[in-house]
C-alpha cells in the first residue's frame, strides 16, 4: 500500500513540477524547451519533483493515520490517494499561475498573457473536477466509479498537457520606422526629482497635519495627482518604464536580476513567483546577476532628447550602470559603492572629467552628524540594545547616499547646465521599508511604546527633509523651466500574511511594502503649468510622453502612455500642439559603454 501511495505522490508531484517548468517558459518567451531542457530539468523539475513527492507522500501517510474517509470503490483502486494528491498539485499549480498572471501581466507579450490566462483557467477547471470527484467519494462511498475513473485521469493529464500546448511561439520583433532628427531648441527646460515611496496618502496626511508646508504650497501652485504603477513594483522596471514610456514586456527590464539555471546558458528574465526561488539559489541550482544598462532593449527619454541635440544630465536612476555616453552627463547608481576605489570610480561617471569634484562632495556615513540624525530619530528615548535601525537603515542606506547624489548632481548640473536634468533620491523607500511599523504600531501589535516614540516620525520627517531640496529646486527655477517630482510607487504596511510567511521561512520581513502596487505621485510646477490642476487616471507610462511634449518634441506612437495636457496652461497648449512620430527605436545613438568589470555586487535591499 505504501509503495502505491508513493507512486501516487510521485505522479502528483510530477504534475506540479511540470507546470512550474511550463510557467517558466511562459514568463520567458525566448526560452526553448529543447535548448534549455537540461537546465529546466536539473534546476526546476527535479527539485520540485523530489520535494513534492516527499510532501504528498507525507500527506498520504497522515491521511491514513487519521483514518481519512475512504471509498469502497475509489476512482483508482490501485493508486490510493491519487485523487486527493492530484487535487493538491492542480490547486497549487493553478494558484501559482494566477499569481504570476497578476504579477507579470505587464512583463510578457500579450499573446503569452492570454495563453497564461487560458492555462490558469484550465488548471482551475481540472482542480474543480478533482474536487468534485473527491467530494463524491467522501459523501457517497458506496457509489460506483465508472465515470469518475476516466475523469480523474483526464483532469490530471489536462493539468500538464494544456498549459504546454497553449504556450505560443514568440513573434519576431518588428522593424522600427526610421526617424529623421535635427537640433531643436526645447520649448521648456525640465528638472525631474525622482522620490520613490511617496504616495498620495503620505502627501495628503502630511499636508493635513501641517508637517509638509513646502509641499502644500507647491500643490497649490502647480499640478499634481496620483500615478498608477506596475506589477511587480520594483525600481528597475518601474523607472525604465518611466523613461521609455514602454511596458517591461517591451523594454526588457523585468526585475532586479536575471537568472541562469544550472545546465543552461540562457539568461532567464523571470522565474515564477511563489516557486521559492530563494531556496533554489541557496542550493546553487540557480544563480542571479544584476540587470545593467545593457539589459534595456528600448530607447530612453535621454536618447530621444540627445537625437534632437538637447543635452541631458542623469543622476543615479536604475539602469544607468555602466553610464551611457550621452550628450551631457550621467552618474550611475553604482557611484556611491565604487567611489572609494580609484580604479573603478571612473566607471560610474560619463564624462569623467569632474570625477574629483564629484568624489569630494560625496557624504560618508561617518560624516552624518548626530544633529542631522536627531531630526528623524528622537534620541532622547532609550531603546536598550537598539542602535542598528537608525545607523544602518537611516544613515548608511538612506541619508548618506541621498546626500551624495544630491550634492554630486548639483556639481554636475552647475558645470553642464543641461536642459533636462534628473536626479533620483532613494532614501524614502529605504526608511519606508524599515520604519513603517513604528509609524503605524496599531497595525503590527509588536511595537514597544518606546520604539514608537523613538522612530515613529522617521518617514514623515524624511519627506519633510526631501521637500527642502524640492523647495530649493523650485526656488531656483528660471523662466522657461519646469520642475517635476515623480514617485514611481507608494508604500504601505506589510500585510500580516506576508509577515507570517517570512517568519515561517525564517527571513527578515520589511515592515513597509509596495507589492500591491500602491500609486506613486506626480507634481509639476513652473512656467506654463496650470496652477491648482489635478490629474486623474494617470500612470507612470505618461511621464515620458509628457516630458517630450513639454520640451516641444514629438511623442512616439509606440509609447504606451499619454500626454498629461491637463497640467499645462491654455496659452502653452495653444502654442504647442501635440505631435507624433512612429517610434524612436531607430535613432542613431551611442550604445552603452562596454566597461570592463562593470558588474556591481547586488545589495540585500536590491534583491527581488
């Protein structure tokens, strides 16, 4: 009996493992079952087959031990527990398929999204068939099973065959339409400040409490509103979408990393959510590599501006390492990690002529004085043995890097004065992940009162701190300049179920999260912006088309977003009609620099 139960468990686990392999093929349209079969077998199928067999066999033993109701005439008499175990496999597979359909619907081509949805429906239907048969077995144990037997086998087969059969063949990329450009004078100069983790609710609550007077004034003076974001809500793909106006399925940046499976040379852009990829990495069956600027497959906003002779200055954003040879300058997001290494620091800046000046303005964590820290943390409240959060998370990962890039950006902007300048401040995201539990102790229940008093205002005061830089940028606006503040996503308290899952896996759980894709935020102020205007129905995909329009350039029709014309004054709109070109993909631009040793170690906070 136990050997036949083991065989049933093996069949059920093979269904689940096979579905995970097929799901991986859905998420990676360029992967091929024949070419990558060995890697898929070694790194995915066999581990989950072995783990699934052990789990399902354990379930059968427990069911036998507790006297689970058994029919006198089970659907497959020679395979005990087959219906129950395949029900478990199909239910797990359908749940993972639905999860990945929700998470990666922006990251795979539309035909793959439709096929993935069809597969999820098929798996759910097969699971329902097994459930119906199982209930019939339990409720009517003496009933004959002449029809149930083929249905059980058919449902199990459907769970494997249909997803594999529905996977389409990846369509070849279309050839871009050539675009002729010539130098132009921009209609407006644009300064963009990127601040992730700043959602509409955080702004609204801070304004209502009176803790954000600067933002309150700018909201009245300019145009603002929420920005819908993408799933998965991760910085690299979100900001690549912002600067390309394209979805991840088009621009190619889909996560923090790409993966390689043992036994395969293919770079997999995605592995299934819910498949415990971290365990596979610990077992060295899967390795990951940081995405770089070369991972992007589409032209960016700075490429389009450079094609029209408009210089650009880009500081820190995801996907800027190694820096491109732009007209203007680009300081990569790896600068704060490479700046102490003279041999590699120049890899982070193009052109490198001002590297000594930029290095001289960098902020070392040891240089962040206690007086500045006291603006965020109530150091008068003692929390025994609790020094790490504000030293590591606030000082080392938030304040010091933000100070570094704000100062470096100021040096470079003053030297080059590009018509388009963009700087990215990541610290609010860091403190949001760390100190959300202290800001909302009622939602966590395990926050001591002294912890709440010490750290409860870190997030709000960090927004106040950043708003001072926003105010300085707004005060420095010249005629013909516009300031944009863009947040790619907001931040919410981590839900209980996710904290519980992390606890079960013995993994640290951030107290703030953006997995549910909370809205980001958009603010525009300056020459030609309508005062007090609010935007509705906007998304991060609208930022690039809007910037092109504000600067007097045509919008590419293959961009996914729209121009936010509601933010501009009538006089500007009458003088600048929206114009279009088919695409910017055929632009003759300098490729990403092939910098030796460009790989930068992946930090824990940048893990997917």
